[in-house]
C-alpha cells in the first residue's frame, strides 16, 4: 500500500523511500462490497449471522429488493452484500459464484476458536483443517455451496 507522509514541503516518504521535492497525495482504495447471489434474504441473513457469526450491518427495503449487508467485522471497510437473484440467469449462479473454486477467504486471528464455533453451528466443512506455508486453513461451503477458506495467516 502506498503511504505518503509529508516530512516537510520538499520531501515525502513512501514505503520508507524518500522522494526529494515530492508531496504525494494519500489515496485509499478498497473493496467496499462483495456481492453474493442468494435465493432468499432472510434465509441468507440467518445463515451468515447464526452459522458464521457475522453482523447484520444494514437491511434497507427498496422497491422490489432489499439492500442487505453483513460482515464478519463491522469495523471493516469490506462487507458482503446479499443480492437476491432477480432472474433465471442470476439464479443459475447461486452456489457457484466462482465455478467451483474457493470464492471467499474468511481470515481469522484464532483459527481453532472459529473453526470449532462454526462446526458446532453446523457449517459444512469439505476437508480436515491443515497447516500450509501461509497458515492454517480449511475449506467450507456456505448454505448455497459456495466454497470458502477459513484462514489464519502464518
């Protein structure tokens, strides 16, 4: 991530490199929402809140739909937008948002706590937890069959 800190009017720092005569603008870009196609708002809310431990951030009725946002961390800049399928084409993608590959990565600071809580809540795991170079990981499927990784980075 590019960070710029004006040291004085003539020098700015970016990733610990000094750039004489530069004053850099700090830009912040992030993913704000990731949309996941669902068949029913309330069913999806129940799953993400009660099985995965997410927080309901917003549920706003709109003409013909709802704006439903959930998140594992309400302080995060990135949230999951639950989008009800509006036609047959969208319905065909429910549960297969990424062609059978892992779609989303749920990162945790305590793998075993979250794994055990999710398992007790009835989350369907596709494998046993494993240690990889990059951390502790297990694949699970959400209520629609989308594949997720639960991951604690090494």
